[in-house]
């Protein structure tokens, strides 16, 4: 994860916005006071994180995912051929 100074980020905001969106890589913006540091991520990455958190908070979905992972690890899967029309 790249880290840059706040002043450099401010002076090149458009370029960094494009980079974060194009590369799907978070960017740390540091300030003189470390408590004011921030992380910049793309909107699509933010939405993905929110969806993951939503699923993790849902006991039914979390259990279903865990069961599926356990089935794959145990080799309890079936291969299906897709029929294209």
C-alpha cells in the first residue's frame, strides 16, 4: 500500500483519484499528526467492503458460506455441466 504526504496528495488529487480507481489499490495519505492520516479507496472497493461486512453480520449467510467451504474442503462437491441454449 502506497503512502504519500498530504500536501502531495492535495496537489495531485485528480491523478491519485484516477490511480486508486484504476489500480484498485488503497492509498495512505499521511499528515504531520499521525492521528489525522487517512486511507483513500475506490467507491467500488468501499461497496465491496460494506457488502462483506453485511454478510458477516448475517448469521444465516455466514453459516451457509462456512458449510460450503467445509464441503469443498471435504471433497463433497459435484461437477455439473452447463447446458447452453
